[in-house]
């Protein structure tokens, strides 16, 4: 029994070994089928190259020409087919038909594109888009290339300076402020607004600033007047409203303090009273010249000179008892150091000693450095007519 089992194992092993060379021979010598022949002569379309110009780093607003080369690397000719070039994440890129391609033949397709912004953009080119051709290799139709686009240079709007005139303003002066808006960035700035805030005002005006190229500057003005001494902080803000995207958003504000000084006060005095003739007689008309001068540091406003006379009276009090105020002369505004002359007449019906008194700003219209030096008296001795 053991002998029979052993013999059976030997026969089975021999049969298996005999089948190995026969199987290998059959594979080597099997003639190709029609399917094998058809697959070997199919086309194979690929994207052989993607180039672009200008390069290597186009700018955000450059018109970029993308060139795609479609090549048939298969053994059979390719009928007309479609090629698609997709730039970035665009949703509906154009599909263009290319004509037939013999084995080894290549065709070029170009597309122009302006990016409008900076960044990295993936260009995806697809040969035989839609899979209308039967190819020997259906998995090599797509090729990609990244285009790095330089971003648009950003502007940077600043208040380059704040000037004002007059340089040392006083109360009542009209002060003109000049604000200069400058683009110190590398890119052009679209239209924006500049705001002038003077002191604590709540709703300052905003002026329109037109577009500014790099290094370009524009000037804007505003006027104001104050009626009391004060230190005014002028705050100017470029790109008010943040309408412009800038390289530096933290340098739009500039301030300047303007000191409005008290207005210097004038000091009006009557410097002298002259008359002619020097020895007048009774009933003789006497011409009088009265000189008013501003000896203070500030300019005076217009006011009046009062002229009075009395017989044998001197000034006893501000109520001027016994004085007869007979004439009133207009005196214009006087700059510091300026003198003005008023002309008057004096006529006496009797002989004797008279006193002429002239009083500048008797109504106290003008605020002066010295309110006690506004009066001046002059004695006139009138002789009898018979002398």
C-alpha cells in the first residue's frame, strides 16, 4: 500500500513538471490579436509644455500671454480635438478646437490673460478635453504650471505738513490753514478724503482729494477766526473713511497746535492842542488843531474825539461840571504809532481865560492799555476887542 501511494505521487509531480514548459511556450508563440494591434496604433495627446510671457514675474496689471503646446506622442493619428486652458479658479474657461495631429506632431495654442491682482495662479491645460478621442493612454492629458504674479504696489497717504498764516495769529485774525496730502507709497492712490478738525468741533468738513501718483502731493486750505485767546489743535486726517488700501494704515493723522494770542490793546491819547491866532480877541474866530495818537501796541477801532470848552472852569470830576461839549469828531482806526489830526473852531463872545478840553473815546468804546490818559486841556486867553 505504501508502494502504491509513493508511485502515485511521483506520477503527479512528473505531469506538473511537463506542463510548465508547454505553458511558457504557448505564451511566447501566441499570435497578437486584433485588439492588441488596434491599441498599438492609437494616438496619445499630451500637453508637452506651458510657457508664459512676460516672465518670470509678471505684474498685477500686465497682459500675460499663456502658450500651451499639444503633442501627439502616440503611434496613430489624432482627429481634431479640444484643448482647455483654465487660469486659477475661473469657472468657465474657453475650450478651443485644434486640428488633426499626426504621430510626433505638435500644435500651439495661446491665450491672453490679465490677472488684476497679485498671487500664485495655477494654469491647468487639458488635451482632448471632453475625451472625444480614443487614446492609447487616457491618463496623461493634463498638465499644470504655477504663475506667480507680483501684487499691485500699495499707496501710502500721509499729511506731509500743516502750515498756517499769519505765523503769530491774534484774536480777530483770519487764519488760513494749508494741509498737504502726499502719497509716499509705491502705488497710485485712488480718490480719497481729507478731514480738517480745528479744536473740538464736532463735524469738521471733509474735502475731496483726487488720485495721487507715488510722490505726488496736493494742498487743501481752510480758514477760521477766533475772538478770544486760545491754543487750537489742528488735526488733519488723510484717507478719512479708509477708502484706500495702503501699505501703512497707521500714519494718516497729523496734528499741529496754533496759539491764538490776545489782541494787543491800543492806547489813545490827545498829544497836543494848537490854535491860531495865538492871541485871539473877543469875537475873533480861532482855528483849533487837535492831535490824537495811538501809543499802544495794538490797533484801535474807529471812535470819536469830543471837544469842549468852559470859562474859568477846570476839570473837577468825570462828570465835567461846567463843561460844554460842543463838537464831536470821527477818528478812524489807528495803527500803533499813527497820529491823526482833527480840525475845530473856537469863538468867544467875551474876553477872559478859557479852557479847551479834548477827550478821545469819551464813550469808552475802545478797550485800552491805559484808560486814564484820554484827555488834554489847553488854556486860551481872549483879549477884549478894543485891545
